[in-house]
C-alpha cells in the first residue's frame, strides 16, 4: 500500500509543477503585450523555457551525482520560485527570457 501512495504523491507533484510552469507562458505573453513587447520578444519568451528545460535535462543529473538529490532539489526549487516572482520586478524582455531559461532548468531539475 505504501508504494502506490508514494507514486501517487510523486505523480501529483509532477502534475502540479507542470501545470504551474505551463501557466506562466500565457501570462508572460499577455503581460508582454500589455507592456509593449514586440512579437519577436514574446516568441523569445515562449522558446526560452524550453531551452532551459533542455539544459536542465542535461545538467540536473550531473549536479545530483555531485551534491546529492536533496540539495539539488532544494536549490532548483528556490531558484525556480525566485525566477517566477522576479517577473514583476524587472519588466524587460531580455531579463524575462533569462528568468524563463532559469525556470526551465529548475522544472527539469525538480
């Protein structure tokens, strides 16, 4: 009974993580339109998350092997939360793209 419960918790956490990170993409596009970003800059924001996800899929296992999964998960979680919240502080498309890359890395790492 413990094994299915453990898998259910894992799948629920992954589903919530993907839903929350997927919800930021449309919000970035809508916020970018209201802030006057060009369509190319909005497209860059959409692509930046997946660039970060690709980098995270390559880098996270190496980091976990070096410092351990608990520290890696904690670091990725904190950096991802900071990246999500920092959008309101810096209304610049290049800064948002860097934050989207960082959050993509964090989602892949978590």
